C-alpha cells in the first residue's frame, strides 16, 4: 500500500514538473526521498534480495527505460522487464529465494504487457510521434501487431508451465485456457485488422485478463510447505 501511495505521489510530482509547477531539483529530491527509504525498508524489513531487486528496478526505470523512449523501440522490452520485477519481488519477499516460480510470475507479467501496451499505443500513434517517442506503433507498426499476438499466445504456454514447475495444479492451465484463448483471439483480430476497434478491444480485455489469470492461479496454487516436505522425502 505504501508503494501504491508513493507511485501516486510520484505521478503528481511528474505532472507538476511537466507543467512547470515544480523544479527539477524538487522532483529529484522527492524521488530520492521515496526511493532510498523504500529500498531500506525492503532490505531491513524483508530481505536483502528483495531490496536489491527494488534498487535494480528503480535504476532500470530511471536510467534505462525512460531515456530509451526517445532513442529506440527497445524501450518497450526494457519497460516490460520493469513491470515483471514487482511480482518477482513478492515471491522473494515470501520465500527469500529466486525460484523458478518467481521467474514464471515475472514471465506472465512480462508477456501480458505487450498486448496491453501495444494495443494502447496503437490509437496514440500521432501523440507519440509528435512527442518524439520511439514506439513500435509509430516506427514499426507491423512489428507492433506481431509482437502483441505473439505474447498473447505466450500466455498459454506460460500457464501450462505453472504445473510443470510445481507452482500450481494441472487444473490451472485448463481453467485459464478460455481467457487465454480469448485474449489470443483479440490479439489475432488486432494483428489482422489493426483498427481502432480491434486495438481497444484487446486493451480493455487486458485490463481484466491479468487479475483473472492471477486469481485462477491463486486458487490452483500448490503449498510451498507441501513442496518442501516432498523435496525432503525425496532426498
């Protein structure tokens, strides 16, 4: 919750900076006053691994992703990594280790972001172009559609990997298949039609698809305690 409020305040601070209502020094000072205590709390109150991931994500967002927006379409891939790290931090906070399950959660968030953002950016191409931002929808429209569809399909594969990695039961890939197929269908429509209607449909689907997918994953999860006991018996 603290991180959520910090993000809201950060957005307000950025808006004030863009409108000239605050100075760059004030914005940097505010960002540092949020980042440094946040990393310290994660490191001392949770564990050093989670704190290190938080520090790395701040660096990735501020020093790599943000400047790359005006330089290369690779910013979208870097931004997807930024979005994938928080669920990994949740896993490391609970377990203290970077297990395959953590990477699976990160992989789901990573792939989900491409249909979500590519569909959103499609109808904002003129704005991005005027602003000088290098986005796939502006400079590589065919790639924008192709990548969105590819990662819609990747969500089916990632869901199937969950029981393989002993994170969920085999029920999860079965009950998640309908919503994964639906977003893949909308991804195909976006790839085929590439109009305002298909992009909006894919974007709005992504808004409920992710929480639904994670909720289904939660209901089918395997207990870490049971997995640990099973591992001890096998050894």
